[in-house]
């Protein structure tokens, strides 16, 4: 039970950090030393992407739940009397597959994040509206070109 509580607290802290904690800490002068230390770790572990941080924490949570299930630390028998008997096999199956589902969701979210090429504001505009509005089409093309140039500059800097 302690392992589950510790895992839940760590997961909660990671989610807080990804959703608002990092931005909040960045705004504090006293936290700048923390970011000098943690930034290389952030780049190495999750490319400083909060989305990838959440995705990898889902994968980690799935691995922890798999381990806990394997060693028998997760026991759902206390809740089983509340489940009608005809549904109990489904509940057992769902609990068995939960770690796999979490791990798969984490992998899917990370893959989608790595494929993301445009800000959501640009993606959310219908293609028809972009095609009909020359100024908007130019802005989208400029955003794409700027992204390509920035990625090339980063690749060049890494190669040097």
C-alpha cells in the first residue's frame, strides 16, 4: 500500500510540474539555480516537452503497476464484493490490462508529440479558410518555413 501511495504522490508531482509547476517556478528568481541544474536532465529525459514528460510518466506508471501486479502488491479483493459476480471476471481482466494500457497510451502520446509540427492555433484553422485567405496562407507558410529553418539551425549547432 505504501508503494502505491508513493507512486501516486510522485505521479501527482510530475503532473503538477508539467501542467503548471514548471512555468510557476520559471517565474521565480530563487528557482533559477534549480533550472541551471535541471535543464540538462530535462533535455536528456524528455526534451523539455511537458507532453513527453506526461507520456513517459504514463509509461513509467504502467511499468510500476506491472511490477506491483507481478509481485502481488496490488490486491483488488476488498472491492470485489461491491462488483456483481457476473462482472468480476471483467474487472480482473481490466486490472490486469491497466498497466499495458497506460504504457501504450504513454507511447502513443509521445509519438504524437514527436510528430507535431504546427502550433494548435494553426492546426485548428480549417484548410478551406487558409486557402481562401491569402494573408493567413502566407502566415502559415511563414510559420512552416521558420520551423524548418529553426530545426536546421539546431541540427547544425549539434553537429558542430
